[in-house]
């Protein structure tokens, strides 16, 4: 067994953090939009109430 005696913090630069936030926002918008306008009934029905709760049009 290996014992960890010291942990060092990971330093992330502002540019990397901004890129990560932007990438997550774009991915979320793509997923939200593709599910919101999906013609597959199972996907539409599974997320129907959530979309209306968030005031996202789906009809």
C-alpha cells in the first residue's frame, strides 16, 4: 500500500478556467437545444416537464 503524505494544490490559470467555462456553456446549449427540439417521442416526453419549468418552448 502507498501512503500519500503531502497533497499539492493544482493551479489553473485564468485562460484555462475561462476556456473550460465557455466549453461547458457551449456543450450545455447544444445538449439543451437538441433535446428541446428532438422529434423522438421518448426523449421529448422524458424532458417535457423540465423544459416547461425552465420556460423553454418545445411545441
